[in-house]
C-alpha cells in the first residue's frame, strides 16, 4: 500500500522519518490504540524511521497515573518498543515540563493576538469561536484561559493514504484555545508545540483527527515552523457503522484480552483484521508489522 509512496515520503521529508505514538492516559489501551501502533511502528520501520513515545497528559483532570502506568505496561507486553527520545529518554510526558508551552505562548504574542478568554462551551454554543473576548488582551487575567486569533486562509497538506487535503482553520473553528479555564494546555496547542519541538516529520493517527490537522499546521506556522510534517490518517475500527470505539469498551481493552488468554500477536492480528490490514485474522508479532506496509 505504501510502497509507491515510500520514495515520495523519504524524498519529501529529506531526512530520516521520525514519527510518534501519542496516547492520552485517560483510559486503558484498547484495540483502537493497537491499530494506531501497527501503523506507527509499521510505517516507521518500513521507511527506516524511528518512533518517539509521547504521553499526552496535558489534560490534568482527565488523565490518571494508573492509566499512564497501564498504558506503558500494555504497550510493552504487545512488544511495541519506542526508540530513544530526545534527551536520551524512552518517553516524553507533556506534564514533565510546561516551559515549551509557556515559551510558545510568548512566541505567539510577538506575531499574533493572544488574549484571555473564559467563555464556557455553553457561551460558545458550538465548535466555532467568534472572538468575543478578542479585544480583552492580556492585561486583566482573572482566569487562566488563553486564546489566539487565527488568521483566515487555507492550509494544504499531503496525506499518505487520503491524498492532498485542504482545510480552512479560521472558518472551521475560529480562534483557538491554547489553555483552558482550568489551566490545562489544549490538545491542539500542545501537539503543535511538541511535534515542532521534537522534530516529528511524520504524523500517523486515526482519521477522527483529520479535521485537527489544518489547525495544528496553522499553529505550527504561527510558531515559526517552516517544514511541515507529512500526515497519514488511518481508518478506525467501527463497531457498528459510524460508531467509534470508546476506551471503556471492555471487549476491546488490551487488558481484558490479556485476561482472556490471548497472546500479544493475537491481539495485534485482531486489530489488523478489524481495519482490513489483513483479510483474515492471523497472529502478527509487533516486530513484523512493517511487513504489512512493504
Ligand atoms: N493523544 C491523542 C489521543 O490519544 C492523539 C493525538 C495525536 O496523535 O495527534 O487520541
């Protein structure tokens, strides 16, 4: 599937592929994560690249240490081993250091309008934020919510599976929240800062995040990133048509499948079959997922 695109990828990236596996510890690892891991490790290895493990625990309210620990343990059990991350560490945790995000806010302030905003979801009434607080600036900061004004315009990017894409972040979502009212950095902002700061040049994730990509590219551009990563948004496991997997689905939790006596290769095989990477279910070792993409 990726054979024809592999040359394009290496030639477009111009350097060795660095991708990331970036789970949020808000629940246990499930088959949806396993599908993502198959794509991340499989494509990275097929292209001779490396995988960075980033624990996305920016939401300090929803993330829990027990999920964080379980996630690492399940990943290890499955046999997906990350390569050494920048700084010589095996994994990076967003909560380890808030300085990159603070610095990025300072960078944005030089070229864009960053303002305090404590509008609630109810105030906004949808996905699009019209900039009600835009004139507030940062002088009065009774809260910790921060937004940045997003200039209009189109963002274009290449998706290795879906082809070329076009998105218009300003009209899709309006001004982006950088930090919420509880003081948590937001997903869009933290990912844009991290993918840039960690020099990730290939982003591989589920198709449910496709609409975020234009926003993250726009933020990265505003932060000064010149070379954008390539993207691959892969199919998701669908239970019933249109219904997404949830982390609380017991029948798809890696822990539950382990308890039922399945071997790691059987869990990986089940995930691969669920998204049509193989026609019929067969055991697949983590070490050989690259074969699915060669
Ligand atoms: N942390 C996100 C999640 O677990 C994935 C983010 C990404 O790949 O950009 O859904």
